[in-house]
C-alpha cells in the first residue's frame, strides 16, 4: 500500500495573505484598462471587475464581490454617487473610493455622505493610488490634498447642535482630529506612539459614543458638529 507523504510545513510559516480585490467603474476604456493593469500588476492586489457603468456593475459584480470599488462619478446612466448608495445597500461589506475630475463641494459632500471612504482626483499619481487602496483596506479614509482642504472648509461654518456632548476623552478627540486630517490607523498609531490595536480600541469607543458605524461617518459628524 502506498504511503502518503505530507509536506513538511514549518510552524513559523504562515499562508500568504489573500490579495485585496478591487473593481473599477469607469466609462473611459483607456482609463479603465490602465487602472486594471496597475492594480493587477501590483503585488497584493487583483482586479476582479471592470465596468463601464453602475448598471453593468450591479448586473455582474455578484460573480466576484470585491473588497473595494474604485468608481468615477460622471458615468453614463446612474452617476457614481447614486451608484455608491445602491451598491452599498446590496453589498454592505464593500468599501468605495471615488476617482474623479470633479473637486466641487457638492460632489465631494455627496460622495462622502453616500458612503465613500475616500475621494481622489484623477491626477493622483499611481503610487499614491495604490497607497490609498491599502489605506482603505486598513480602515483609512484617503483624500487628495485639495479635497481634504475643501472638506475642512465645507463644514467650518456649520453650527453644532446646542447640546452636542459625547464625552470623548482627550486622546479620543486627538485621534478623531487625525482621522479628519486623513490619517490611516497605521499612521495615527505611529504619530501617537501607540499600537495599531490601541487605535482600533479607541475607535470602537469613538464610534459607540458618536453612534456611527464607519470612519467616514465619524469624520463627517466630527466636522458637522465641530467636535474637534
């Protein structure tokens, strides 16, 4: 009888992490294909879908659900902002980044309120785009510098509710301020000289106190109610 020989696997060996799955919604073919090549050609990523429109993505995306969708705003048919709302309802586990030529307040505000975790302009360099995808996968909220400044300005004159008191600790307020400035969990941990897990612990407390469920919601509420 033949004896099966099992491979010798060291206890120190760990399986490679699964690649981050990204889908693209972009109507311009050359941009769509270029993004797909960049993503699939980068270690740790795979492009699992390329769609010309939101409607196309809705019909096909369930065949291989991505971790992140990189979407344009100006699309034929349903626009990207409405698309984020629809796709979030169907697939709540997906994170969204908008990649757009538009940097006006209305579209930035609309995309973030719809549930986008990040907002990048199309002049973003490829290396920064890949870094932003990693940030979103790690819980971050990347924005182009021009967009981040507009977000701050957009909410600066909003008056908070009269009795807004969430009992945030000084460190929680400091961490919330860093999130508004665009920090990821990793960069916040580095700057505060605390561990990644400590940042996650504080963020869970912040979400509970603010009664929000995501980083983008926490940032929007902090700006809207002047909590920082």
